[in-house]
C-alpha cells in the first residue's frame, strides 16, 4: 500500500561514508515522504541491513572497513536478503557496472548523479520487488504463506487466519527477521486512513494467539518500535 508515485513511507538505508552527500540525499528524499536511516561504514550497514526491515538500500562501493561490494555479496549469500540494492560508484566503466550487478546489486548510480534520477531508480527497484513479493510463496520457521491462494501452512497443516491477520503475517514474513514498525503495519492494513483506536494491537493479539495455538510462538514485540518474527529457536 505504499504510494510509490511520491515515495511515501518507503524505508531506505543509506550506507555512505561521505556525510555531506548523505545530508543532501536526506534533504531531497525526506520531503517526498521517505523514511531514512544511514550508516557510515560497511560493518554498521551490514548490522542494520541484516536485522531491520528496509524497502531498499543505497550503498557506496567505497566504504571504510567492509567495502560496498563485499557488503552486498554478504547480504545475498549469508543472510539471504532480497532487499533491493542500488550501488553508488565513482567509476563510469562498463566493467565497474557489471561488477556491481554480478555481486548482487539491482541497479547502480554513477557519481555525481542527479537526485531526480536517484529517486526514480529507488522507486523502480522497490516497485519491482513489491510486485515479485506480492505473488511469491513466503516461508519462515515452518510457516508457508501463499499470497495467491490466501492460504497458510504451519508444519504442513492448514492454519486458518482472519484476512487482517493474514495480511499482517505476510508483511512480517517478508521482512523477517527484521523489525516492522507499528506505522508500517498500520499502512499495510489501513492505508493512509488508520482508525483512531489502537486496533492494530487487537489484530496482533489474534495473530499471536493463532500462531501460539499452532505451536509457533514467533511474534516478538520490540518495545517502542514494532514487531518481528523470531526463527523459532530464539529465547
């Protein structure tokens, strides 16, 4: 339910050591409704990208410590992340661009770039990812959710959920093990018109109860932030 025409509520992580460029990106995207986080090194970017929920990552190739290409490859191979990645590179060579794509990036920007083009590319990779995710069967910790047939299997057995609980579970599974904020969940089920009452709490309670009764106490509350799915082995 994101308004991709204006970047509304797209959550983006900017991994860039040049603080001035990061400030310029913030200044351009925040007025368009983007929700931004930043990291100044590859290791900090790795920690955030591997544990939090983002719609896209903007990564500079030249980062202190772990470089951007290594970070991108680790996200793909070690954490299995499918978050769209746009690499920022200072090289205009075809070899550099091909390298970015071969190491797991979805797109690239050559510095210095126009912010209008940057924003268009971000919207494009997010749009493609959401289209793919909307029809893909999701799997996590013994759960299998099929968006097209609107069914959930828990350990191979059908799990019946109310429509709103199904929508919430799908959103949590797409971001697992990352945290999904309360605002993001409200946007998922209500769009831009959430009710005045805290009905999200009720729906989360019903979903948590259904999963617990099926032997899957997976939903963890992250205080003052939102919710995430555990892998079934965490305590």
